[in-house]
């Protein structure tokens, strides 16, 4: 886009949007990246800090009329490069739309704007005895709109489900500026196609979420107990996790950290975690939590683990703070290719073995944590910076891409998937067709064309 066109579009948008339009170079520079480590080739045309549905509609009407790409963005905490703005693009942020519009105690639902942070929403709900169950590791810094756009999961979804299970209805602005309201306020509802579910996980390619009606839950009664168990290997830890689930227990979190992850976190937090080959963290909550924790501890010990029960809720939170430090620990080691594969729980131990084999075969450092109750692994490939390519993305060494390709192949061979919760974004689009097949891939592209005929919404992401 020429300087003349940039100036003309900025002037027209400023007249349309007033102070919601931001063009300061320092601000635009921050929109070239998210938490994935990817960097676009140049800053975007402008940032729109929408404060209302009308701001979003006006932006999309103008962009659609003039064929300007639009990148929807919340807090920019994505791990797949799905909200990065580049040259000639408008970044449309809903971060400033952060009100709680309604809380219905009787119906156990809340209506919110998309920019509210997951953690802030839960702080407000706590005063009424409720909580929003989806629990991504980024809950303190990620928005509800971003949670929905990526169908975020997290530590608690083993018991309480991913974001899709908590979304009752949505208001979405389509590419041409029309406002779509879809879903229900009722627990049941099968009228027409479920367009709300289609929007969940669509990564900003079908519309911009501007309001969400969410199912909330009464806060669990009783205690929350945490068990930490050390194992000689990740295979042993994975076997114990599978045994806990097979025994009919319902932990609210079940996490595995391998030896490489523990070493990195130990260095990052200045703690000595080198005495264990893998760690299994188990959390139970609600009525019977203490008894369930003791059962899990006993079963893990029978399978070779050395375990302990946290003496308090605070001590349990400290254990999980170690798990939540993983991404910071990886970033401190250099560039990171963050992955997110999932396999059936029965194949979890085999997938850990595959990762160990792949790391050795390609001489690549791989550290892995896993939501073990879901079979969802997060292998992180670390490497030293080699600069950026013509598209502005970090240059990933060939051996890292080869190792990632081998990992995806292994996950699919074991009956798994390329991504359990982070989404496709930029990071995984090259492998999407391989998993879903030609028919599904083309059908999904046709669905996108129905919602976005001019292809302005998050182009280059996912498809």
C-alpha cells in the first residue's frame, strides 16, 4: 500500500472513528507480534481500539468496502501467531470492551464484552459465588474474546470442559458490518444450525466477537487439594495419569512436566528441580476432594511415584505456579517453537517416547508439559535466534522444522491432532490439510467465503 493510500485511509478512518483510531508508530510496532514469537514484516496500517459494537461495525464496513485486511485482536497472548498485524492491515482490538453486562444467578449465566480478562471476570464472579471454568495458563492476561476465538482450554478442562462448553450465545460482527446474534440463553436449544459453536475456535476468520453469553458455575464447595508426585520417567508419569483417569477419578487438573521442562523452570525460578525425571501434579476439588487426593496419591505410589500432599491451598497454588512458569522459562532460553498436539489418553506414554526419540534423532532440545487428563501435550522446541525471514518470522533451523514434522506425523499416527487448544494461526497452517483432508479443507474454505466473501478477515491465518 502506497504512502498516499495509507494517509487517505487513515484520514477517512479518523473521521469515522475519532480517538478510537491510533497510528502512533510505537504502538503499531507492538502489534507485529504475539506470544508465539512470530513477527510480521512491517507494522500495520493502524489500530482501532473499539469501545462499542458500533465502532467494530463502522471499521468492518469501511474495510470491506475498500478491501483492507482486518486482524481481530484481544490482549495479544496467542501462541499460534493468529493475531499479528502486518503491512496494510487494520488491527481491530476489542480489549477496551470489558464490561460485565449482566449476571443472572437464577440462570447461571453472565453476559460480557469480549475484552474482559479471564482472571478479572472470575474476580467479579467470585463475589457472587460463581466462576467461569475454562482455565488457560494465560488466564491473568488473556481476554474472554480471545479464549472464545481459540476455544481455549487449560488446566481445568479435564473436569470442566474447554471454552466451547461454556458458551451459550454470541454477538458477532460479520465482515460486511452486519451484527449476528446466535445461540441461546437456555441450557438446551437446537433451533437451526449452531452458528455459535462454529464461531468458537474460528480464530477471527469468520467474524469479530463483540458480546458473549457464558455459562458460569457455582464455586466448588469443600477443599481443593493438590498432590505432587515425582517419577523416574515421563512414561511412568503418563501411565499413572492414565490409571487415575481409568479408575474413575475426576481431578480438576492433571499435569505432567518432563525432565527438560523441570530443568528449565528450575533455572528460571532459581529452584533445584533436577532430582526428578518427571512430575505429575494432581488437583482435586469439591466434595470429597481430600479423599480423592489420597486415592490418587496411593495409586501413583503403587506405580512407582514419590508423592506428597500439599499441606494447604496456598502450598498447592505454589506447586501449580511452577507449572504456569513454563512458558516464561522457555522464552528465557532463546527462540521457542511452541507446539500443542493431543493424542488419546491411552497413547500419552507412547507420545512422550516419540518426543524423546525425535529430540535425539534431530539433535533438538524439546521440553514438554502436558494436560495429561486430556492427552494434550505442549512440546517446546528451543533454538538460538538466526534472524528473521522475508515475511518477518523467526528463522527456524531446518532440523527444528524436521523434528516438528516428525512430531505431527507421530501424533497423527497415534490417533491424535495437530492442536488441542492453541489453534492453527500462522504456526500450523502448513500442516492443516494433512490432518483434516482435502474435502474438509476445501469445505472449510467455502464456509469462510460465505461469511467473508472479500477475504478481509485475518487473511493468511489458518487457511
